[in-house]
C-alpha cells in the first residue's frame, strides 16, 4: 500500500479505539463526532438503529457498555472509504441485565470534508463453544 493508504489505515485504527472508549465512557460529544448522521448500526441481535436511536439508547442506559475488546482486526482503505473487520468481546448491561457478547463485526468509514466518520457497523454473534 502507498503512504496515503497506510496513513488512512492508522487513522481508522485510532478512531476505532476512540469509538470504543467513547462508548464505554459515555462520551456523547465524541460519539457525535465519530458517527455519521447516516449511521446504520446493526446489532448482533439483528436489531438495526440509526445514529440518534443508538446514541439515545446509550444515553438512556438501555445499553450500558462496561468493556469492549477487539482482539483482532484488519483495516483496508480506498480513497475516501475504509472498512474494518474483526472480532469484539463486549461486556454490557442491556436493560439492566448483564451480558457478554462475542461477535464478528464489519465497520465502514467514509471521509467527507477531510474528516472520517463511521457510516455502518454490522455485528454478527459468535455462538458459545460447547
């Protein structure tokens, strides 16, 4: 990859780290900055939410994230588009009930006006091993 793509990949990695930290810390200013107005967030349960719905659910503590780990990830970038794929291990309270979620995820970022923002996140649950 060229220097520009390598720089974009490093930036997306940094923004993903910031997104996860902001979600756990309930940093709504950062989430507003990181999420595009057209965000579509598809949960591992298959529920789909807009930016307003998702951030509103975090604000109302419907989703109370305790920890988000991303043990592996791969970032690709092409001009003003980037994609991250990997795994997430999430400790969360949903409606007050503690839950651990293991999922594979794909995140899509786009650069508009020189700024990267997340436009889509799709999470697919990984079944527990028996």
